[in-house]
């Protein structure tokens, strides 16, 4: 079995600890199932067929994607079952993408066959494009397209801003002859942290989502889908969206709660470690599975070390990487035992270089050729910098997974 220090590879290197990966996938699948919530993991995090197959095996309903290109890729993986159900968490605004989607849902072409695809709308334009694109489709084919009205946040990104606007837009979806399945949105812009006040604000947004669900129940054949993101606020989302919804007459509205958490699959050493909602749900803590290994290039002056890892190799959009361990390298290029790093932090990144400030207590500890393991914050923007990740058991490589960015 190959090792991460095999001559086949070089630094920087992206690794995923298999035990942590499996723990995270199994933990979240169990917690959501026990909470009465379905899971459509956001595969934009990793864009890997092999990782998606692990999520399918754990019981995912289907995949979530962010763009038409990702939709094409996810369907092209050809994963059976849940792999043929995809939720595009954005509005289609290009008639070419609508035409492609119709073909995926109707002609069964091998590289794009889909059992069911859900999409957002937040405008009359989006509704009109879908209606025109699916005009004349056989009823059984058109029924495989599900449309959700998107509820946004004032000052946030996409989505209508009020409950009344969402209900009105749902009426237009229904009148256009499209299959309305529910309401969805992303709660991230509501809060930047997990204080009691911020969690309460997320809860109020979830209640608005439920209110829209109650208002459109008469337009939906079957349970009304209520869907939110959930990566940072899964505790609030799961608890609020799983509560029965009542309409204006006091009648219970059948609903389906669908959470789209994606970053949980690897967790991290930054943003999601701080916001981790899973322990607030009583689950075992998730484990950071993702690490980037990079070599020390230079120690040019006291208190400064330069590593061969930069903005083209690691996330920096929320936090800078965290130096975790250092390993020396012998004359054959084999890694020595890992030593925990203290008093070392990343202060800046260039395209291919990281600047490490080293406190006096650790000065001289790092030498050119040493290899440092870095924890990252926000895995999505590390994955998209690589085309392959190594799933590891210790230093041994259990699997090489392709990243289709």
C-alpha cells in the first residue's frame, strides 16, 4: 500500500483521514434521521464521486449542487439510487441549462439521466424560463422536475425577501403548470456566530420558512418540502423544521424537512469547529478529516519560516491555515514521527508561499525540508484547488479520490 511520502507524490498534498471521514458521515446521517430530517448533502464541498458514494451508502436522499455545471457533473457520475436525485440550490437563468435539464429528465441519456431534479425560483423570469423549457413535456417527465420558492434574507444574497412575496411567487409557479414542491433557503446570512441571540435569529428565519410552507400547502401535491442549509446551524434548522406546521385554519400541513449540510463531511480546524451544531444536537463531536501537508522552504531570519503552500493550495477566505504538526524527513524522503507545534502561526499567504511567525520558544524548531501538517478553515475552498485527494489510514493511502472541479 502506498504511503503519503511515496515518491509518486510531492508537497503540498491534500489528505483526508478515513476514520474521521467515516465518523462524520455516519454521525450526521444518524442525527438527522433521528431528528426526522432528510439529508441532501451539498457535494460542492468536495465534488468527488467516491466521497458521494459514501454519503449515499449512509442514507442520503440525493445530492445538492450550486451550479448547472455541478449538476451536470453529479449526474454524470452515474451513481445509482440517490445519485440520480439532485437539488440545484439556485435559480436557472440560462435557457441552455433549462434545455439540458429537460433532456436529462426526459431522454435518459446515459451521461445525464436523472430520476428527479429540484431547482429554486425567486423571480418571474426563472418561472417563465422553466415553463417555456418544459412546454409540451409528457406529464410523467415534467413531474420529475420539482420547483421550490427561495426565501432569502434582507441584505443577503438570492431569494425573495418576505413571506407574502414567497407565497405569491409560489402561486405563479403553480399557475405556470410547474410542479411546486415547497420552499427553501439558506440561513447563513442571518447570523455570523452561535450566540443565543444569533441562534434565535436563525430560529425566526426558520419560522418564516414554515409560514411560507403553510401558505402554499394548497398548491403542493403531497408533503410541502421545507429545506435549509444547516452546516453551521443544523441544530436550529433540524428542530424548527421538524415541528408540525399548521395552516390558517389550524389544520396540520404535511411537510418534509430537507437539510443540505455539506462541509460536515470533513469538518475543519476553523469555522466549522467553532460553529459545530452537531454537539448541540447531542451528537459526538465531528473530527477534522482534512489536512494539507507542505514543506518548509526557508528559515531566513529569527522568528520567520516560509512554507511551500499558498493561496493556490489552501483555504484563506475565512481563516488562515493552522500549523498542527511537524515531521522531519530522512535522506530517503521518509517522514519521521509527528511532533505537535506550538508557538507557530500563519500570518500571510502569497500564491505559493506561507509566512509563519515563530515564537522564541519554538525558534529553530523548523528547518528546510521539514513537513508541516496544516489544519484548514472552510474545506470547500481547499478542495477546489486540487484534482486528487488521498484518503489515509495513518500514513497509508486507502484510496485516491478524484475531485471534479
